[in-house]
C-alpha cells in the first residue's frame, strides 16, 4: 500500500504540569514515547498510567480524558484508522524496545515527511512492533455493577484507604464472598491486587511531580519506605526511583 502523508503523521506533545484534556476522541490512533512526566488516561473501561520511559498506545475513536503530572513531553506518530486494523482496541502501555523507540523518534520528527518510501518502511516496522510488544500492567479496570463502581471510585479518590475486605463489603452492602467473587469477575483482579495497583499508579503521578519517595510512601499509607518500594517493584518490576522526575523536568 502506497502511503499518504496522513498514514503516519508526526506527534509531539508538550504540556505543563496539571494540564487536563477533557473527554474527547481522535480519529487517528496515537502511539508515542513519553520522555518526561506521566499521563493518566481515563476511559469508560478504566484508567491507564503512562509514565516517562514507556510507550503508550491509544486506539482511534476512543473517548478519553487525560491529566498529566509533571511537564509532559512525548514523541511518536498519529496513525490513520486504515493502519490500525489488528492493533489493540484498548489503550496499552507497551514494553519499550530499542527498535520501537528509534522508529517512534524517526516518525515523530520531520525528516521523513517528504520521503514516502522511507516512511512506509518505518511504518511497517512500527505496526509489527506494536502488534508483538508485551504490555505492562499499569491499568485500573472498572467493574460494571453500580455497587462495585462506587467502591472503586472511593478507592480512586483515596488510594491510601486501608479498610479490610469485611469493612469494605459492609460499607457497600455486599458480603465478603460476593465482593471478592464479583470484583475478580468484573475486573480480572482481586480487590487486593487492584488496590495495590491503584497505589502504584498514584505513586507514579506523584513521582512525576517531583515528590520524594519517603513523602509518597507516607502519603499512600505504607508502613515504611521499604514496604512501599517492595510493593512498587511487585507491580512495575522497578524501584520507585526509576520513575522519578528527571532533572530539569518541570
């Protein structure tokens, strides 16, 4: 297929700390490397954390809102819908690889704009990399039932919430058994796994804003910095310092 200029147009984002984009949708897919800050993307299905050093995918036509923490910088490409067939139909955080990053940086620049053959070759590599990349689990899926939705909204509002399962179940008019069964059925996660991931997503946002690891650990209700670091590593595979705002980031 001969490419047109709109098949893969350069994407470069820069937003200041706290910038919020209200609910909207793009007619093109978006694939980009976050080089600074962190983006929290929310759809009807859940919330995705997209931190610096990671590659993010947003499919075309998907209503979403976004809030960035720290100054956000990102580079990548807008993809025409005709080029998105077979790609994930939900947002995704992709495991970065040297080839994927290099192609995104090339397509996000201007040096391929007048070279259709080169752009097509880069696009073919990019589509293959997206389709085969492993995904990182930094999303917070939302349940469907109203009572569980109210519960997760409460946990979203207060990630340091420490009530046990029995207390949570009573607060939302459920038995413990029903809570645990329905929650996993509707989100794919246990309540404990979801809460842990919620705290990590909150921590990523605070790290991007420049908060210290000690401050974040206390803010999120951890008993110690060590316990926080262990929980963070359990979800991300990395220490919290790997997600700290880089020097000079605003």
